[in-house]
């Protein structure tokens, strides 16, 4: 299972991250993917969603 990250958390690794729903882990879609650099904070996400590395 992939590590989960939430908006405002510091990113541990530069990568592309997808957004997934908190309760059923459903993928939000490519249009919500974000590239986040190491040591930057995760951007705001959709309501009730978290980030996982793609």
C-alpha cells in the first residue's frame, strides 16, 4: 500500500502524485495529478482526498 500524504505536509521525494479519496481510495483522475518537489509542501487537494506517489 502506498504512503499517503495530505495538503500542507512536506514532500519526502520529488515525484508525480495522484489524488485519491480518503475513504474508498478512488483515483480522482489525471487532471488532479501534481508534480511536487522534495521538501516542498503538498498543495491543496480536492475535498476528502490525499496524495499518493504515482
